[in-house]
C-alpha cells in the first residue's frame, strides 16, 4: 500500500463523506468528524506536502449520543469498502486518537477548520494551535518533529501555556500537564537555537 499523501487523503475522505451522507438518515443530526494526526495536518496544510501517513485518525464529536455507535458501524463499513477501492488496509480509518478527545483545548469547536463537507457530513481539522497542542500532548518523536516543522509562534506557545496552566487537577493529572508544558518549552528552546 502506498502511503497517503495530502491529495489521496482528500480523495478517500471525500468518498467516505459522499457515501456516508447518502446512507445517513435524513432525520439524524449532522455528522461532524475531526481528522487529527498526520492526515489532519496534511489536509489542513500544516505539514509539508511531501509528508505522508499510513492512516487517518478520526474522532466523532457529533452526534455525541447513542447514535454515535450507529455512526461508527456505518463509518467502518464504508471505510472498508473505500479501502478496497483505493487499495488501502482495512483499518486505514481509525478512531484510536479518540483517547485524546478530552485533551482538545476549550473553544476548539469554534476554531476548527472544515475541510470536506458533503450533505450532513463534515470532516474538520483542529485549528493550527489546537493541532499543535494535540501533538504536544501525544509527545512522540514524530509528533514533536511535526511541531518543530510547523514552527510554533510565540502567540501559539503562550496560548497553549496559559490554557494548560489554567487547568486544575480535575481536568488532568498534574504530571500530564507538566509533561506537556516541558515538551512545549523544549520545542520553543529548540526553535530559538535553530532559526528558520
């Protein structure tokens, strides 16, 4: 399977949106899906065009009720069909990133960027600052490399820092916030040492 590029991600997600909008009940609420990870960064233009990924990480944030289970079932069926059509692995569209849903910064829904819209189905990406924050939370080498490639601005770093420092122990364990803040400071320092 060839890796997914910005163009191929757009093509396969457009096909998924088209089929899902056809299958989704007219009486059901709109479907909002958040694309994160490498696919979200590529499609939103945050990552360089030459960067590729092996999958598309998706989070469902609407509908957030019992219908989400039906949505996942339909989405899985459609994704498998699209996988056959585009020669992708059956699990190319995955929801493993859902563990980070609660780490989206307050107000992210107002800042999100709609990338693909077909009928009641929308695929969005987090805004640049929210995407950077998710990458810092994840903290893997590939995530931190992406943050360095994106060159976080002073304003973005200050926004992420302020937001994280305002979270209390009920929102996150102190070590999770502290670790993310440490990664943020390390990235800012690395950028200062290697100007663009």
